[in-house]
C-alpha cells in the first residue's frame, strides 16, 4: 500500500512539474516548500508576498499541494513509511519517542503558475488547528530553484535524529533529508534550505 502511494505521488509530481526539455517545450524555475510537524494541524496555507499559493482545492492552478503522513507501521521494522493523509492511514501508525507521527505539507510552485519571478519572494505560512490560527513570518526571501524545510524548533531534534536507514522507505521518493542548511529560526519555527539541481517545470509550447 505504501509503495503504491509513493509511486502515485511520484508520477503525479513528475507529470505535473517536470519533463525533458526540448525545442517544443518551455521551462520555468521551480521551488518546493515543506512544512513538517508532529503536532496536530488541520491545514497549512502557503503565501508568497501575501498571495496564497498551493491551494488544497485541486481546481485552483496556483501550485501543487500534497499532504501525507510518515510514521513507523511495524514493530519489526525500524524505519518510517509514507502513507496518505487520512484517519485510516494514521490508525496504522505506531507511536513512540523515537518514531512520532509526522504530517508533511508540501507545496510545489513554479514561475509559470506564480505568474512572476520567485526570486526574493517573502514566504509566510498560516497554520490552522481547531479554532486557532498561527502565522509564521519567515523574514527571509526565497530563491528560485531551491527547496525549503520548515519545522517547529521543538521538532528539529526529532527530525534530524532520523538516520538514512530510518527513513529508507520515505527516501525512495524524497531522497536525503540530510544536507539542509539552516538559514534561520522565527516564531518558534526553523527553516532550512537546500539547492535543487536543475529543477524546472517544463510545458509544451
């Protein structure tokens, strides 16, 4: 089940944001923004320069939004599995101090969808949980072609304690969690940056 979900996510992301450039296509810089949490969050809204992107409603074409869970699903397995985000999936998770349940909100946006350059855009997130709303003002400007990892400061020790072996199943789609360059903390959250090698979204002309 988890491998099927990974394959579906990979195919959807590939078809949506990438292709092999040729004379018949035009390509645009792409950014990926991740928000990871072990806390209960009902939804996360992403903003660049106070303009909302990556809507959860698939009918709005302003970025590609994915929400999923990673957790330990077997006492015999010492690594994290990727699951779709729903109650039935979470019921399969085993919770421990070493293996909490992570909810991942992923936003993929390129300059064609955004309608302007992504460089020097100010990133803001709004977190909704029950009747409360929390705004995360990053106070940094993003650069096109990079990916960003936003995580609660209290969660950083848990996230970076995972080894490459721990996340091997999760790694099949997302590659290494290592190599993030922390660029700042704000409002009890920290942000890391990692370059995306030649990451572009290509469309037919």
